[in-house]
């Protein structure tokens, strides 16, 4: 009898699942949920379509697993920076730097998470809501610290500032993903220049 944790052709199940998720994340993040089929995922992974279904149940189940993997990577990176003790604009820049470094070898992850063709309800929506809430909580914490540093105390002002920061963050990462010729290091330096120009703060040595 084969072991329950065995994959195909002697490959452990966990390794095979990871291989499928890497291939699927790239395709979903490049072609979108609507433009990606399970067969298209199976081919580059060198496996059969039925095997993908046996591991993940459905296309939606596969996408949800990709989202969990990507969402966990992003959330953990942001949480590590949040717990490092940096505050204010430095925390914002450090978070951007960490996300750029994380995404440089896999920029399609960002589009996977913000795919407008993904299901808006069901398992995918639930996974998305979980990681959105986790990342939003970190943004609220960081912006709250920044607001306190500059004397902003009105809760509605802070709430508005959280929305502004999240929009800026999304715009900067999205712009970078659309310009693959720009390295993570170059994009971090660009953000320092932009923040310095807009805020007038001395940020030249923050990430040195």
C-alpha cells in the first residue's frame, strides 16, 4: 500500500503540492483567475489535471491555496517589520522595502492578490478577507503611530490617513510591478526620494 503522504512518481505529497502552487500562482498572477485553467497549471508542473483536482478539489480551491500562500508571505513580512521597533515614515519605508524584496523574484503575486476576475464570494472571498483584515490592522497600527508622532488625534482623521496610506502603498507597489526593469533596490530608493520630496523630512539615511 502506498503511503498517504506520497505524491506521484515518488515525490512527497507536500513537495508536489508546493510545486503545483508555484506554477499556479505564476499563471493566476499573470493571466488572472478567469484566464487560467487547471489544465494550464498542470502542464508546466508536469502533472495531470486529475491530480490537481485530487489535491485542491477545484479551480477555486487551487486559487484559495495560492492566496493563502501569497497572503501569508506578505503578512509575515509586514509583521516582522512591525515588531522591529521602527515607527513613523521609517516603518512605512521599511515595509515597502520588505515587500519589494519579497516580490522581486515573484512579482505576479501582487496581481494574484488584487485580481478583479477572482470570485467575489465563497472560499476565495473568505481567504481574501482574512488576509486583508490582517494587513489592514498593521496599516492602522503603523499610521496610528505616525499620527501620534505628528499630533493627529482625531479618530476620523486617522481613519482617513489609513485609507490614504493604503492607497499610496498599493499604487507604489502596483507601479513597480508594471515596470519590471526596475529592481527592488532602485524602487526603494525612489520611494525615499518621493517621501523626502513630499514631506520635507530628512529620510536620506533612513534605509542606509
